[in-house]
């Protein structure tokens, strides 16, 4: 039993390392080395395997090529403009901005247009500043924790919208993976059938995450009030508190 | 045939430029470590395809060592609040053009590149079309920004540096996780987990099997950081033999919703770094797990919803 379990040491390292909030890059690398050695490979072979896989997956980093574009336009006032645009829309709140983005992200992903969104391309330059700007216009300066919550929800909108939109599109990787896997097991299914059964979860995902975003507006209002009350209580210019 | 190699050269040049800016920036308290980190990364992009695997591995380990010691960030800025406000007032909504060029051109490019042939051969590898289109689209976006805004040419690299250093080593995490996945696969981690789950989980009723499959997909996805890695293992272990064959669940409904259960796991794990950890860095959140925290309630509700959908519809 024990020798069979040994390769799982990498998972243990990852779980403990992430829980202790150690440097994630270090944790992942150590987990890889430990798993490789525990499965009976020589250390140089494990290092070579790790290096080769790292080099072969360079394509995941191509999205960083967008940074010079975002940086230049931010330098020219992109975030300021995003806030001004939102300021012109009376109806806008942080939650509503995010619901609109969630809907757009989900619908475009369902049509196969996954590349229209993304954290570097859309969330950092446009969606997060717009949501923050809408909240600021309504409530004035935001406490840091509130600001962080809004930004985190903006990133969540991109993820939820994409994950639970893309599967409705028949030619997406996950549908093709399911089909290929079943084919290897002698079962032939049509991609369209699989995509159809992604629709119920997609609708529930929009309802659940959309509701949470609208609730975010109330939470923002509550946190801003609580913060204002705290500032007032500790402010030196309230002589009534010191009779 | 155009391959990804061209975009790797672009990445190598950009990251090399970021290293050079850091080397000249005395305001960065950890100037040389930051320079070393990005220099090594640039090297892996420019020469990675030609280096022996062991050398690449040693370079990666060196990067990890430098990152673990701690990277820094310079404080020099190329714009002020006033200059940005004035520029925003001047350009108005035209400022969105260079930003939107990137996703639109990526989509148009990926469609166009897939169909292009030269002398009967495809111009680009169809499997890489989207990634190559993304690389070309960023060049187009940069060109638009440079022509339109006329910043000093050096600003493109100093601004890229500002953003890249705010992300720091998290920028490299998705690649390291892909490498970890390769080691896991070579060590047979998936089969061990599948054996364990079928041996020890109570699977005596259709509902129990459905719950074990859906929750197993979510948990194993959290471990691997990727539902695609979890799907074959959990479906071969529980989904097909138990839910489909023993209890006669509909194979389409079971596998389609099984994959979506895995996506619930993706929302909850730091192992899915490019969705959860990189955005936290990119948005400059103090809490590295802030994005995950924001997603967990949605993910748990959706996991329950998936179990209910599968249990109700798969056995009709």
C-alpha cells in the first residue's frame, strides 16, 4: 500500500504549502521534484522533465504581450476615462456593471468568442475600473477592503462567465475532450447533445452569480457607512465625546 | 508554416526589455534579483526550443530560487495623476480603441488564419491559430497605441515593466503548474487517486455514485488545477463504470455535467493560477486568494445544482 501512495506526496506539499501561504512558485516546484523522485525517477531526469514541460507550455504566457498596450493606454488616462464613462450613466452601480459584463462574457463565450474577454485584456483595463468608478460616484471614497472586494468580483465575473458559457459552444476544447474520451471507450456522442446539456448549468450560473453581484451593491453601501461611522468615532474634532 | 516560435521571440524581447529597465532602475530595492529573474525568463523564451531539457530545468529552478528570495518593484513612474486626467479629457472614448483592437483582432485573426493556405499547405498550425492570432493582435494594438498617442518609444517597455513587476513571479506560475501536471502524469498520480476513490467511497446507490463523481471531479480538479486533467481519471474511475454502466445513467448528461462540476473546482483552487492567482496579482489585490474567496459561494451552489441536475435527469 505504502509505495503506491508515495507519488501523492506532491499533493500533500501543494496543499500544505498553499495553506501556509508560502511562495506558490517554490511550493509547486518542490512538489514536482518530490513527486518525480518519489515515483522512482532520478533527480536530473525529474529536473529535465520539469524544464521540458515548462518550455513546452510557454504558449500560456503569450497573453502577457498585451501589457505594453495596456500600459501605454493607462499612461494616457484609460482608467480615468473608464470612470468618467460610467459616471455619465446614472443607473450604474458596481454590481450592475458586473452583471452586464457577466452576461456579455457568457453569451460571447457560448458563441465561441472566448478570446473577447480575459483578465489582462478586459478586466484590469476596463471592467474593474468601471465597477470601482460606479461605486465611488455613488458612495465617495471607498474603504480598501471594499475596493478589493469589487475588483475580486470583477475577476470572478470573467471566470464564471467564460467557464459556464464556453461549454454551450460545440467546438470548444472541453466538449471535444468529452467526445474523444467517450469515443475511446466505444461510445459515440454528438457534440451538440453535450453542448445542450451545458445550458441548464449556464442559466443557473448566471442567476446565482448575477444575484451575488447585485447583493454586492448593498454590501458596498453597508461597508462604506460602517467605515464612515468608524472614522467619525475616532476623529479628533468631535468635542462632544470628550466633555 | 508560421509557428508559435515567432511569438516566443516577441515574448523573449519584451521580457528581456523588462529586465533591462530593471537593471537601470535604482529605485527598485531588489534591482538585481528582479533583473536576474526576468533575464532567465527571457532566455527560456528565446532559446527554450534549442536548449537541452536539463538546462531548461536548471534555468527554471534558478528562477524559482531567485523568486523565493524575493523580487522587488521600482517606484519610478512615467505619468502623473494630472497628466493622465488631462490626456483622458483630450482623447475621450478613442482611448478604448487600442485596447479593444486586441480581442477583436485575436478573434478575427484566429478565424482567418485557420483557413489560410499557401501552395496547399496551411500558413499556420491550425491548433496554434488562436495563440498566434493573439500575438499578432497585441502587435497591432501596440502599433495603434503608438501611432495614436505618440508616447516616447521607451514608454512601451517601461509601462510593460510597471505592469509585469506588479504581477511578479505569479506571471510564471501557470507554466510551472503545467510542468507539475506533466510530472504528476508521468508519476501516475491520477490512477492512484482513482483507485483510492473507488476503493474507499460509498457508492452503493445511484445518488451516492452521482455525488461521488461530481464532488470527485471538483476535488480532483482543485488538486490538478485543471478539469481537463481530472475528467478522464474520474470518468474512467466512477462516471462510466458506476453512474453510466451499473446504474444506467444517460452518458451524455452524466459526462457533460461531470465536466461542469470540474469547472466548479477550478473556481476554488490556487492551482488554476491563470484564472485565480494571476488576476489577483494583476488587479493588485493584497489578498492573493481574494479572487478565490469571491468565487467560492458561487462554485459551491453550482456544484450542488449540478448534482441535482445529474440525479434528476440522468436516470429518467
